[in-house]
């Protein structure tokens, strides 16, 4: 039973170690053995503390439970007043607990994460947009910088995607499940030539839709990309073909001297530039004093600028072009990005391969540059910066396809007499 001696007592403070304090409250704390002391400067502070100790002691004695402190009681009353329009504090706490458990069990998400995601999405700012008008906007934007061949693929994919949905469907109504339904239908139906779509065609179709919804997300039309987590078909990754050093020598020697086709070969083989990048190239992009080639953001597939230094043997092949006077703003090559003009370029390359007695390899020039340069330098990060792709893609496709000695032969192909 609680005795009177257990009550807290206020005594004058005579401790010379603490001259600033005038009073001591001696009390018992159920969590600690023996009597405890607390020092105060005024009697009022000591009396307030004594009162709180008595309340706590009485509550513990009568209920056996730890009570709220005076500050906690104050906070409880303030919080109850704020939340009163929405229910009692007990009801709200119970609901929060249920929401927390539901989020954890169903989504693996904490309540704090759910609130953060809601704020990040800020659903009020997303304006309803129709699929049809957004697709037209997207295609108009691409037409300003993409080749006709690339646009043709995107037009086909977007038209098949739009036909699957009602004319007035909003972007926000297109879910991951609906996109998966569309993809299943597309995979089963025949393609433009009446045959079932191959794995590469199906892969590119889904990729087209995923990139479109990325665009929509960046523009703030939707909070998330519903297609991003849909798994693309697995593609067989055959090793890329590339030209031997002997074949490269035959091709370069077979090309007419000082011709556009020779310049094209040298830049493709030893700079690793994409066809579209070279067709957009102007003479100001080639620095013949240092044999550097600048590819600015408007020319690249990735929209990332890069500068490529050509190796020593390429400089010898390009020496005749250095002697000419060039209009800096004029395009380097006579071909453009139209389908007819590209066909003329590819026909010229095919005829050159026949004349040199070399098998024509699709994308063989860039494949050769990537393969030999990686074997020669050995650092995929450096080579990926040169080629404008990722180190992971470079290693996956080109690592260990050739040896450093074969790479040395590739970089030692010089003009006759050089």
C-alpha cells in the first residue's frame, strides 16, 4: 500500500555544488530504485513538478498503467481539437493503423511512402489529354528531328495502338492491363505483309509505346508510365558481323580517291558514326587541324554531344580532303535522309563491296569500329563515349569478338605509299 512517506517533498537546496538552485524535490520513480532528486530555481517550478509526480503516482497506483505527462495531455487535447471535424482521435488513429497495415500487406509500402508518392504525383495538375491529340503532337515533334525511316516505324506502331482504343479515350484511362491486351492482339494478328509479326517487330512495337508514354509523363500528362513494366520479348543476340583488317584494306583501296564514298568509309570505320549522323554532318564539324569530329546534340540518336578523335591511319586517308576549301555550313555528303537518297548511298556501298570482292555486312562499318576499338583500348567507358552508347550495350555486343593483335592490324591499314 502506498504510504505518506512515498509522497514527493520540497526541501530547501543547501548543496554548495549548485548555488543557482534554491529548492529540491525528493520523489520516487517507479522505474528507478531509491529516491530521486530534481533541482529548481523557484518554488513554483518545484510545486508544478511535485503535482505531476503525484498525478503520475496516483494513476499508476489505481490503474497499474503509465499515465500521460502534463505536456502529453496538452498535446492530446490540441490534436483532438484539430481533428474533431473528422471524428474522434481514437477513430482516426484506428483508421490510420488499418490503412498502414493494408498498404504494407497489399503494396509493400509505408504510409509515409504513400503520402510522398501522392504529393509527388500531385494529381490535381494532370490535365485530361486524349490519346489521339497527344499522339499527333508527339509525331509532329519527332518529324522535326527524325529520319523518314524511323518515323515510318513509329507511325505504324502508333496507328495500330490508337486503333485498339476508342477515339475519345484519355491517356489516364489507359492502364498497364489494357496495353498488355493490345500487345497480345498485335502479337497474334498478321503484320503489314500478311504474316505474323516476328520477335523483332513485336519488340519494337512495345518499345514504341513505352517511349510514347515516357514522353507523356515528361510533359506532365500522366503521373506514371503504364507501359514501363511490361516485359518486352526476348531477342536472340547473335554476335555482330564485322570486316577483317584485310577486307577493310580492300574496301578503302577500291574506293575512288578523294571521293565522298571514301570519306564515308573512313569516318564510319574509324569514327564509328551512325549513318544518320554522317548525313547531318557539315564541314564545320570536322577539324582537319586536329582530326577531331564534333557530333552535336541535334545530330545524335541520344541527343548527347560528343567529340571523336580519329586514329593516326584515318588521318592519312583524310589528308587529301584537308587540302580542299570547304564551305563550313555545307553538308559533307551529297546524300540526305530521304529514303530515295539513302537507297542511292546503299547502292554505291554495295557496288563498292562487289568491286572489292568483299561481302556486304549490314551495319558492318560501325560494328567493325566498335569491335576493334574495344579490343584495342580495353575500356568500355571510353569507347562508349566515342560511339554514343552505353558501356553495358558495348560489352554485351562487342566484348571478346577479336584480339588486340587483330585490332592492331585494323588500325594499321594505311594508304599505299604512306
